């Protein structure tokens, strides 16, 4: 278990899910969740981590890191806009940069993250109603995505992971989830809303 008190870089960046989900869209702040669940603002961690290093280009980072009791550790990324190929690539870079920063801070290897760290991408369902098949560039309707989710998750007893992120499960993360805002509320926030960070 990771003890937050051992890492000032984490404790100095405590925030809420609501704050880390903020997106400025056309000059207006939009929050993908209103949850007050305490998390670590990983953008803040990244900035503090690189401060002593003189970099030409700033690394990218996931929005939040949740460290709960026992082995509940989760990276969370919020995407309010449409997720195209460029955004998918950007999400992958954020994953790699965040993992390397996290592993360096806590002095752990990928073997540890495979056993203890989950990843959640929370996306805007309205702006991403269709799934794109990258090989054939075929667009699937929203209903087809729902059917695929149902068939894969219920019949095959396997999660439906969007945006090509399934490649990271078992390689770097214990589990990977792609949730709509509603699914995130139901599957993550409802589970941890009564617990405080590393209580």
C-alpha cells in the first residue's frame, strides 16, 4: 500500500474530482463530475516533478490519481470533447508520461502497476456517440456501440473498452475502463464516495 504521507508531492496536490474534471469550453468552465471525492491533481504533481528539471517541452499527464485504502489506486483522465485519432494519441502519451512520473516518485516498477493500478477514461457520451473502427474507417451507430457493450460485457463477461485503450490492460494496468459520465458516477464514484483519500 502507498502511504500518501510519505510523498509531499502528492499531499501538496490534493484536490477534488470536480476540480480535476474541469474543462474550459468556449470560455465557460464545464465539470464532468460534481463529486467532492478527494484525489491528487496529477497535473500539479507533474508540474512540481519537472520544476527542478529544465525541460524544453513539458510532459503530459492524466488529470487525477485516486489512492484509497488497501490497493485502490486509479489514474483518471477526463475528456469532454470529441476523441479523434489525434486525441487518442494524446491520451496514450499522457498514460506513458504519467506512469513514468508515478513509478519514479513511488520507486515501483511496471510489475507493481500491473497488480495495483487501474486506469479510467471518462468521456462525453454526447460528443462521442459513435465508435470508429480504425482499420476500415467505418462508423458504428450509438445503438451498435450499446449492443456491442451488452454482448461483450454480459455474454462474454468481458469489459468493452473504447478508443484502443485495451492494449494497456495487463501490460501496464491491472484494469482499464472507459466510462461515460453516468457510468463513472455509477461504477466509481458510488463505490468510493464515502471514503476519503488514503483514509
